[in-house]
């Protein structure tokens, strides 16, 4: 069971949404490449293991303990705390002096070294919690389009073909109450105040309009009036009403301002009457007639927490 999944931060959300709609600056392009690869790989792994009966699972755990450490997946299972670091790459790589190097000389720097550091910190944390669980850490190269030559193997590095084995092992037993308690304990120390890139908003009028299909990420077709659903070429289907709600979220993110009926028309091709109806039902409106704009109903509640509350050392006694 997953007790936490990854929540994209505002920069990650924006950059993935604007990707493909406008030419981004170099810095955003670089970040987008990393975020997209990271998220795609993790989502792939999440989909593979989410139905497993055993293991209390956490997707994206960040620890602040003598500096920050981030863990893609933590699974509490059968007297073990298992950490999976997910890497998603495509193409042919060769192994050279602890690094994986692609045909175009893209370098994946010493994944074992990074894993060992993260593993040491996780071990310290588990000890501080007073748990007698054994910590295991693995790098998993997910995706079937990845191949590597010259690598003699290391039991800490797994590949796509090994995922079935992970699933089988997690399916061996059900989760226990103790595992659930440990999982909840981990979540108490999840540090969710990481620093992220400031958003550089591209001009909303210049951004290519449309709503991306959540399944294949292509822009959904603008629909004809008679249809009640929009269907993507990949087979994904969504009702007009849900599409309006999605469009609201997307437009708000890209525009960073209140949403108008005309915006939604432009992004979906849906008629004004239905849009007005759905927006009024689900969102707060301000202004009259032509100046009418829509906002989210609940203002985001940002909890004020002092930095120290997250410092593990402040909460657990050194002994
Ligand atoms: Zn699609």
C-alpha cells in the first residue's frame, strides 16, 4: 500500500505543462529534461508495484538530517527498509570507471557512489528511530529501451527485467501493523519544504493552447458540438465537464492569473454555456459579464512551520 505519492512542486508542474507549447530558455529546457525523465521513470515504477499486496510504500521521501537526502521509493517490508533509486534512460550505454556513458557521451555519474551515500544516511536515520530493520538500497534502471555493455554486474544495480522479481517478492506477504506504524513514522520526518527553481512565466498569449492527454501527453483534439466526450487518438476518453475542470487547472497554471470563459473556449473548443455552468459550479467568480473571472474555491492553505521542526536531531535524542 502506498501511504504517500510524489507531489510535483509548482515549478515542476509549470515546466511540464509548458513543455512543447513554447520555446523555453536553456535553463528551463535543462530542468525540464531532468524533471521529465525523473518523473516518467518513477511513475513507471510506481505503476508496476502499486498493486503489490506487501510493503508499506512511500514515493518520494525527503529527509533533513545533516543536510538533505531524497529517496525515490522507500518500502517497509518483511523486516527491511528498502530504498529504490530510479533511473530512466534510453539507448545504448557502456560502463567505464564506475560511470555509464551513452553513445553521445552523456554521462550517468557513478550511481553506486551516490547510492552508498544515500544508504548511509538512511541507515543512520533508521538507527536513530531505534528500528532493528535492515536497510537495503538499489538503483533501478527502468525502461526497456536501455542497454549497457561492459558492465559485470553489481547486486545493487537492477534493470527493467528485475522488476518482476521485486513485484513477486513484495507479493509474498501482506503488510503488518508494525510496518504501517513505521511508514507513518517516516512520514512525520518527510521534509517537504525543499527549495525549488523560481518560475519564469512565458507570455500566456504566446503559449500554444490546448489540453494535454493525461495518458499519452499529446494535445487532445478540439471537439465538435454534438459529442459529450473527447476521445484522444490513444483511446483516452474524458467527459466535456471534466475537461472544463482540467482546463481550468491548466490555464490557471500557465496564466498565473484568474481564468475566463474565453480562455477555456480557446483551450477546449467547448461551447460557452457549458463552460460557464461548470465553472460557476466548481469555482469562485468575481466581476460581472465581460469581466467575469474564475478562481479556485479554497485558497491554498500554507502551513507556517519553522525550519527546526523538520530537523531530525531536534526531535530524536542522541544516545
Ligand atoms: Zn492520448
